[in-house]
């Protein structure tokens, strides 16, 4: 997920997670049921970039809020930074340790681990070169860490601008993908406390103008291996664009596949880092993962969401585009709406189809240019549909608060946090973040509650 404006910089920080399928506890040394269960109690936890209690950390760190049986955040917390025992590096000003993060049980010990970037970290003579560190889960939470080696050319930036995890070769061990210097690096093999071993694949289109900016992981086909989608900029002397590039997981190697154009503008000027937030989820319940990507800068930041449907060979030829001009989606596209700046998937109504929440934090309402709004589109047998879609803003009956420069929808997350089996809609805003509950009839304002926006931003997908 990319930071778009200063207004939402506090809440839009990249975070992804790969859920695991086994549920045996730590005592039997089987992988954690949830990749973000850092203390192995069987509940998902929340990991947020933070400067610690009273801002005591110079370079930043991770504030963990431990989850409860319902899925909601509890009261027990932990803060870890580079001043912690066994964590590589030193807590220094502007290290931005933990700014980008992703979770997986890398060493299979039953505790979720957290890979984090430190893009302001000095490396040797190279100032602000950047590092990536894996923090290790345990009975008390995260502790200690191992540095992920930078496999880029010497002297080239080691800053990681996105991170994701998955079992790309199907060996039962979690691997790491990251974006560095406009290329994607995939670490496959053993990632443990003693070091990072195995092969590293560099994904960079030969003789092309494709520049990696973000990575999404999930299972698109049914071969059991995690697939990778790389979002990247395409720059030529005639246009600048953004593409989604599919990479199929494989036992011996990764298999680069087809691409889908997300948007383009004429000329070679314009903003870089054009592609946005994305998820892989099964919206039509056919067993194949579908790829949903928000492109908020489309059409002068009116925004658009693209859904690329999965099939046996990976992404199919079928795709769909959604904007606020799509029939049955409320409102109309306006400059700076940023529709699609944040997206999240979950089953809101419990029908077995994954649904999609879409944030439009720049939505103008009344005389407030950044009031913000959120849309929810529902999965069906024929795929994601705008029919019956829902819209929520501060002026929606039952939603607390008034219209203001609020950026309502800066981050959206769908997660069940009351234990009823239906995903709840979590929405960040400048003046009070909220959770709207899922129900058999969709998202409801009944029982709406205030939530900690920083914790919502710490919800890994």
C-alpha cells in the first residue's frame, strides 16, 4: 500500500499477511495457525509502526497489541525497536524501523514472526541505505531479530518499499518477497534465527521499462503454491502507466506470466509509484484467487479498482473495472476522490463469497473536500458486483461524527472482531475511527463502535 498524501500518511503504511492452514500449537512445533499470532495463543495480533511510549524511540519500532478470542484487540501490548536485546542495529533518528512489515511463521515454531523495513538505516558508508529484519515470535511476543541480506548490487539502495510472504515453492516453509530499487527479490528456502539461506530470485523484466513498486501474494490457481503479483510502473517516451505482473509459484523456480494494464496517461511526465493497494481473494467462490487492485490516481485521482479473475492457469482473460461511475456504485467520480486508495477483502454477510471494501478518502461531501467515504461491493457466483453495493460516510445515518476534513476511509480493513463469523468493516479517519459490524444483510450501522485508528492501520491483510 502506498502513502498518497500527507493527510493520510499516519494511517497508510504497507502491511500484508499470509494466513497459514495448520492449527497445532507451539508445543508440537507446527506452523502457527495465523501468521500474525506472535505469542502463539491462537489469536491474531496487531502490529503498528510506532515511536513507542511517549515517543521515546528515535528510529521507530513496532507496537504490538495482542488479540483476544473474538478477534478484537486486547489491552496487553508490547513495544520493540532496535534498542531491544538481539535486534540488529541501533535505535537512531529517522531509521523508520517497522514502517513496512509483513508476517509469517518463517521458522515453523508455532509463533508468527514479523519482517520489517528500516529504510533510514545506515549500512557501512552508505547513508540511509536501508535494511530488512525478521523479528522472532515467542511465548511473550516478538524478540530478537535476524537481518535479511541485501542481494542487490553493491551500493544500490537497500530500502524495501513493500514486503509480502508466501510458500512460493510448496515446501511448507514461508518465503519472503520484497521490493528494492524497483526490482522484486524473492527469498526461497530457510529463513531462521541462524540466518537466511536458500535461493534468491530477482524479478526484473528484461529490456523493459517496468519498475516494481508493490507486491501482493496469494493462491490464484489450485496447485497449492503461493503466487505473486507485482505492481509496477511502465515508463516510455510516449506514456507512463501501471501494470500488474503475475508470477506463478513453482517447486524449482518462479514462472513469470502475463500482465494486465491498470491505467496509463500520455506523455512521459507524471507521478511515479502509480499502482496502489491490492488483495487476492475468491470473489466468485470457484476455488481460484481473484486479484483486486486499487489505482487511486486513475483519471486525475478519481480512482479505479481492477479485478483480475483467477483460473487454472493463473489469471484468466476476464477482468472487471469499478469506479464511482459504475452503475449501482453511489456517487460520481470527482478529481481527488482517490477511490481505491485502500482495499480489503472479507466475507461480510457469511455467504462464503469474499467481499471487497474500497476507501475513497478524498471524497468531497458538502463543502469538505476530503470528507471521505467507503464502498462495499459483494461477491457472487458471477464475481464481484456493484449491485447491492453499500456506501458509508459521516453523513450516513447511524455513523457517528460530522462532515469535516476527515479522510474517512484512509485505511479500510475487513476482519471479524466480534467472533460471529462475519467480517466487520474497520475505517480510519482523522476525527475518530470506527468499526461497522458485518451481518447476514451486509454491513450495518447497528452497534457501531469507535476504534483505535492506529490499531486498524496495524491490521495485516
